C-alpha cells in the first residue's frame, strides 16, 4: 500500500525526524522519536503529519521546507476566523482528571472560566496560558497532550502554544500563579543580588527543561522593568533598579530559556516595554486607581537599556505595559495603544519584527462579582468601543491580545472594511513563525513518563536552595553576632517554623529564656481601598512599619538581642529596626531552612542590594520616580552587603 494511516492513541515512531541531542544532552522537542498522534501518514515512502487530513504532504507539513515557505502555505489555507483566533491568548483551567473540558478540582474564579475546548472550537484560538494547575505535574502533562490531540483534529491541525507566568520562585507575590511542583529558587532581585550571569543561565536552563516537560513552550518573562520607584508593587518580578546589571542578567536569562534553538527552548515574552518601573506613587496601572508613568528626572531612555539587551538576545516576544507615559509621546494613552511606543520606538527604531502581545485585559471589562468590575486597562481610550479599541491596538503595531477571547471583533473589523486582511496576515505570520520555530507542528507532545524525572531533580533542588541562601544580603552584624556557631543557642522565634529551627538550636517559649530572638518580617504594604480583591492583594503603599506592629517589633528588640530577617519584595524602610537589632539580613525569597542555613553558618550570605533601602518615607516621596538610587541619605546604598568575618 502506498499510504497507511496510523490512527493510534499510544506512542508511535515518527520517522520523519532524526534523534539528536543538544550540548546539555537533552533530546530536542521536535526530535523526540516518540509521540502521541492520530494524524501520522505514510505515503510514497515518506512519513509525515497529515494535519489537514487531505492524504498528501502540504508544504506546511514538510519538515524539509523552510519556515517561510511553511508559514505562507498554511497562511494561504486559513480562514479569516482562524487567523483572528490566533491573535488572542487567554487563561484556561486545568482539571485534575486531565480532561480538556473537565471541571474536577477547579475552584473559585478559575472554575467559572470557559474550558479550553470552547475557546478552540468557537473562537479558533491556539494560544493559552494557565492559572491554577494540579499539584501532580504529570496530570498537567497528560492534560496538555490531550489538548494537542484535540488540536490535531481541527481543520488544519494547528498546534496549541501553552504559556505560563514564572513558577520557579519561593515566593510568588502579586499573582495567582503558584510554584507547585517546580524547583524553587530565589526571586529575580535575589539573582541581581548575587550578580552571577552564569548562575542565571543555569537557572533559566532548569526552567526551560521543567517547563518543556509539561508542555509550556512560552514564558511570560523575563520582567526587566527597573525598580526606580521603590513603592511599585511589582518590583520582586524584576531584577534591579540598575540598568547595566539588569541588562547582563536579561541576556543570560533569555539565552538559557530559549536555548540555542527554539526547537529545544521556551519562547520568552520579555516585559514590560518600554519599562514599567516609574509608576507615580508606585500605583500599578493594572488598576483604575493608577496615576500614570512619570519621568521627573527626564530619564525615559534609561529604562530602555535592558530591552536593548533583550533584542540582542533575540527575545521571541515583547509585552508592552499598561502604563500611560505621561507627556512622553504624541498622546497620553497606555503603551499597548500608543503608536509612538509600538511603531516609532519598538518597530522602527529597534527594528523589532517579533511577536508583540499586549498585557492582559486591554479590551474587555471583567465582572468580578456583585457590584465589582475589573475595568479594561484602556487607559486614555476609555471612550472607545471594544471594536475601536481592537482596531487601535492593531494599528499601532501589536500582534496579539493578552487575556482576551474576542476574535469576533477582528473579524468584524475586516468584514466592515475598517481593517485589511493583509494587516491581519502580518501579525499571523509572526505568530505562525514562532510555532514553527518551536517545532510544535512537527511534534507538540511531551513524554508524560519523564515529568517526575525532569522536574524537581535533586541537582536542581540543590541549586535552588543555594540561590535562596547566597542571595541573602547581610546589612548589619554587630560584634560579629552571625553566624551562630559557637554553641547550641537558645532562641526565641517569631514567624519561623519551630520544627525547622529546632534542628539548629534550642527553641524556647519566651524572649526572657533566649540567648537570641530570630524574627522574620515581610516588607510592609498597605492595601488600596478598592472592591477589586485582586487589586487589594497587590503590595502597594508605604514601606515602613507603623503603629502597633512597629511597637511590637521594637519591644521584642529591646527585650533580647534580636536577629531580623526581612523579605524584600520591595525596598523596606527600617531605620529604627536596624538600629535596635544586633543583626539584620535581607532575603529575596527563602524558606525557613535556607534562612537557618545562613544564620547558623552552614552557608554564607553573598548578596549585594539590588536596590537601595531609603532612610525614611519622606525620602521615598522626594526621590524621582524614573531615576535609580537617588533617595536622600539612604539607609543602605545600592550594592551594599557585608560578609561574615572569617
């Protein structure tokens, strides 16, 4: 027979690919010899994936054709509705039974969202991200494979691209994304505190392997905004307030995550162009109470420097921010609606021809419950209709709408003659190219049996804990109090796990019994008054302790020599605490075990502050939002960090 259809649900050999290995010994995703498939066909001695089920090898199905040829062939076969669907990416729930439209295990807001099957069939969407995921990541891999099998059965068999926010940090603040199951490292400012480019590359390489194991082929990272406004709620997602340091680490991160080739990599969506750090009063433009991005130091270009490094490293995608760059462009509108930002700056000055995806929710209001609406982040163009908003976003040069499922609006624009299909083709070409570069058309499946082998490997866990520890930054160490190694100390603890600490010292029940107290703190924050529960969870507001909380802390420090560890998701204002404590150390996402390893001398802190710590809230308010390390008389300067005396 000259053709044999192999409709199977198990593993089959795909002879159209050759097995090869990268330098790190990992099989390339597109070269994995085994995969689940229902569309493999053999004809005239050639085996290929008959994605459109016409019993012949089309150009876009031929792995020997150039990507350009494959893109053009597929583009020519797509309907307007299929093209429009590709221009949207939105979150979907993942059930614990691995059924694509399943409801098992779903809770809260996630349980109310349409299943991926609805978006695939009715909306023709092929890009998604996930929120809550099963603790058992093998279930996630199985769910992903089931989704790809559904994609094979669509008219053209276009594979799904699954994306994720970062999931590999010990603390995941300001987001619903959990790090369940994945190896836990320090947060990004911790890597800046360490300042080791090779370590960042190793970290990103582990993220790449673990994401690929479950089907995540796009990461909504790195975040490379500069933390020049210390009150901003998203500082812990980026590296530093220093452009040079951030640039160095950005390059290493993208190189590690994308790999030598995207066929064995995860596409980076670098954010938030052109730098989201200088938010007035630190109020995040994800919400209606924002006050815009301001540049009192005339320092707009400084925030572009890390993005130049990202372009040099060939980032696969770029995400503009929600913010309005007040009086910096031709009109005061949000970045995703801003022609000066997207066309003049990104497309023309930087000649960027990759995918530009808006941040989430620029078009559609989201009902959050009775009397609560999360307004679309259409800042400056609130008066436009949803269709007009879509038109403006496309006209300024964006390709994809994040957090939206409204392809019918694109179809409407074309059918009404307000947008040409040729313009739609420009964006779809970029999106298709990325899918082909990732190798998804040739083999989109993952090996469910290898998930537990790849994710949480012992060597990865060791490195993750090491980063939590060495990123810690010693700020004060009176009389060389640390490390606590001279004897078995009696310690009074607060905000630590007693079972963990008991492995290092004798835990006592009162300060009066103790040689030392160990106190773990978080950088203060004060919720904005709002009905939006997500907005209320963001770490906004002042950076100093106040009222009874401050009094309680200082009382403890007076009773017993106290070692303070403070988690810096933003720069804390702690002059009185620093003065009264015998030792102060900062962490950037660390377990109680990692803190103890440092305090009791099994590991040494190596961190240098990735941002300055101001001396007062008055200094915070007086500093310039867009200028790095410029507060008056900082308590600790950028780059400060002590070492243990040998």
